[in-house]
């Protein structure tokens, strides 16, 4: 027999109890009754509590319920656990989050990444050695700066890494969990063109790229790209975005500003093994190959530096230097592929971001790769005679020249040229007539 035990007083159609569907715990009991040599026996076993869902949209929160229960419940048969769920100490929650990454994508979280998550949950000013986090703060309460519940934000990142970034994550190419202020502090001390990859704190499952530029007047500018989500990465891998990313300078000259992966690894050395197949220049193709690239265009207002803020005492940890100009950020608007908004940074930095970081908007472009043709040597092209009518000047007259040089016209037509229709005398000047060869402008080759 199969018997289901459920936590009572909740569920659809019931007004008893505050539990939601994803917080209802179910236990499945297996009972076997048999008789052996006249002796009646009964065996019974129960499963661990499970969560039953009716829609895949509930999967993320249901898994969080299972995680929280297994982490904190001393009684594995307690179906009323979520009637009053206990708080989780960071000493237990941190390793559990790292285990989520190691079990799902192959590589866990290091101490720096765990430190960033701890600060996101409890704030940078938390001095408690082992702070406690409630179930509501973990899954329900909106967490700044993106106003997303912490678990929803983290689970979307897990999904993004698993589907599109697993190799880069396992090889340590993605720093990932680093706040915007910490990213600025790291990049300010590096050479121009140094960049790092971090997860957006304001979008569901987005990864962004930040890099540094040192100006001639000793100003340090930090830029960040609007987050790439799974919708974009399904069409264009992140490694190809990094490889072919173009930023238009003031002279409208495209250049790739991403040169070194933090701390100082050349871009192609860090990502070369992930690049798609290179073009074979010896291969002859009927059509030119094309690829999608991301191009950013500097905005006019970006060149105007905003007023600098004086650091307040509580902002001293940001290490703002009065001698440096505020650090801008650029935002990629890949309509219609991208719908995420600007990454506003942690709550402590939300006041600064609007003045510290200007915006650059890019476009997604398609370019063709030309394949050089083998050198065939100089080819002589016939020059059309200037006295030909306009509707005949595109014709190749070289065979006519050969014919004229080989044949004596006076032997064929001793009386001169024959009269044309409507011509009264032999000396009448030729008048060009419209014909089906005439076009308004030069003939253009077919697009195909």
C-alpha cells in the first residue's frame, strides 16, 4: 500500500494555515504485509519530506524549501517545519550555497565569492561573526539593488552558468560574485584594457563585463556593459562577444577595448581555446561569411564628466580619490534581445552610481568576412569609346576592335553606311533613343 502524509491546513482550496504550495511537505509511506511460513509480517518505510508542484515555475522555490529543510530540520519527519522555519547561520548556509554550484556546474565558490554573498545578505557593516538569515529574507524579501529575492537571483545565475558558461566557470575565467565597488577597486590598479566578468546584481541571470581606461590627464574611467542574459547568449556565445566586441572612438574608429583578463592575462590566451572555428583563407566560397558582433558608440554626454562627490564617512571603504574623476559606466541596449535595465550596484552605492558612471549604448551588427582571391595578374579592361551612346557604353568593344582590324569595311559596303529608318541623308547625326538597356545610373550587381 502507498499512503501519502501531508502537512494539514494548507494548499489549494483551504484557508487553514499560512503555508504555500512550495512549503507543503509530503511524506510517502511504503507498507508491505506478507505471511512467511505462517508468520504474518509487516514492513514499513517512509521517504524524506518532498514538495509537490504543479508548474515548473514553482521549481526554484520548491528546491529552496528542500534545501532549507535538509539544512536545518533536526526531525526528518517534521511536516510542520515551515509553520515556523528556523533561521540559518551563515556558517551552514555559505557551504550549502557553494555545494549548489559544485554539484550543478562542477565548481564551488571560493572565499572571495562567499564573502560577496555574505555582504549582499547581511550588509558590509555586519560585525556579527556568524549572522542568522531568516527563511523570508532568503526567498521572499526583495534584496537591493535589483529588488530581487536573494534565492531567485542566485538560482537564475546557476541556470545561466549551467546552460551557457559552464566551461568558463570551471576554468576560473569568471570572477562572478564581485560587487561593483569591489570591481572598481580591483580595476583601478591595473593597466588600460583590463577587464573582468561579474554577475549582474539587478537582473535575473545576467553577466556583465567591466574594464578600465586610463586617460592622458590621469583620470581613471571604469565601464560596464549592460548584462548579457540567456536570450543573448543563445545566439552569440560570450567568448565571441569578448573576441569581436567593438567600441567606436571619437573618430568613429572601431577598436576592441578588452585586452587583458584580470589581473593580466591576454584576452586571446584566456579565451582562445573557446573561440569558434577560424576562417580558412584558402577556401573558396560562393558567398561571404558573416557574423554578429557587438558595437558600442560613445555618447556625447559621456565626454562631460559629472561633478565629483565628496566621500562621506560611511563611504570611505569605496576608496574614492579626490584627485580622480568619477568613473563612468556604459550600458548596452541590445533591443530586442536585451530587456534588462541598468545595473545599479549594491544599496550602499545606489546614491553614487547615477553620477559616477555615464552610459554608452551599442548595437548588434552583422559584418562580412572577405576572403582574398588569388592573384591572377594584371587584367586589361577595355575603355568605352566616348562617342558611343550612353545605352551602349557598358558593352565590351574589344571583339569589335579585333573585327575592325581584320576586315576592310570599304570592301563590304562600298557605298558607305546604310541609311537608318527615318534618316534622310547619310551624314545625319545619330540620335540616342530610349531602349530597354537604359538605366538611371550604373548597373549594380545582384545581391545574390
